[in-house]
């Protein structure tokens, strides 16, 4: 649900009204996720509520970052957010789980991968996207998380990829593709800007004279 949550939070906070393509992509992608993951297994209501709360809080934080980041250094702002989040969780983890266990070299290597690649690099790329793209476009990328989980389960854990999951995977990819920025829109925006910079012919100037004047200015 994170794409839809981000879109509707971004509407009042950063004045980004959800586009039809974004909404359609989110609905199609959500249906695809349901096809991939709702395989009849039981679910914890408390777990679902906790996940929903996490999605709401993280989406709100992402949109606030887009609103407040401004010209702040991207790497610095990302690092401070992750550091603050870790410090907030540290006493909670100590109270609930106690002292950390002894770590083997392989577990330390896994922690390094999670810290450097799956967290630092991933969130830097995420907030870079939020700075330059609409929240609806970036939110749809989150639909690739369950896709990655299903494919890794098939490749590394020997899980069977069913026809239902394949159909869901295709729907998710279609939903993400619907929300991506296209070159057609960028070219159209560029043409509109160029048209706005071209002055109209004067009362005694023919269209041919105006074209020659524009060509002369381009050569200069």
C-alpha cells in the first residue's frame, strides 16, 4: 500500500496531485502483489497492523524529506536520518531483546552488506529519486520489494514459482512502468518552453521573415 499512501500524503504536503497513471499503476501493482503473496497461508493480525503503521509512518517521513530537504546535502541528510532512526531503536532493542549475541565473521559480513548496500546506498538512491521525481513515481518502485523477495526465494531457497505468482509479477512490473516518467512528456515540456521564448511576428513582419530571424539568432 506504500505507493498509494505516499501519493495521498504528497498531495497536501508538497502539492503533487496524483496522476491517473500513478493511481492506475499503484492499483495494478497492488493486485499483482496480492497474487504473488496471498497463497492461502495464515497471517497475524498484529503483524499486519504493525506493517501498516510502519508504511504510514515511513511514507509520511519520505514526503516530509522531499518537502524540507531543499538544497541540503543529500548524503548528509540521509546519514542523519538513518543515524537518528538507529539511536531511537537502540534502547527499544536493548529493552526487548537484550544484549546482542556473539557475531560470527559471516554474520558480520552480512551486517556490513545490510548497512552499506541495502541501507546507505539504497536510501541515498531513494531520496535522490524523491528530490528529482514525483512521489508517485518513486513510491511505485517500492512494489519491486515483494518481486525481489519472490524471485530470491525461487533462486536461493528452492521455492516453486507458480503461474499465479508469474501473473502477479507481470502485473507489478506493468504498474511500475505506468508511473515512470517518459521522454515524450519531457520533450513536450521542452517544446512548450521553446515556444514560449519565441516572439510572434510583428505587424509588418511575415512568418517567413520571423523564421529567418530565428535561424539567424540560432547561428549567433
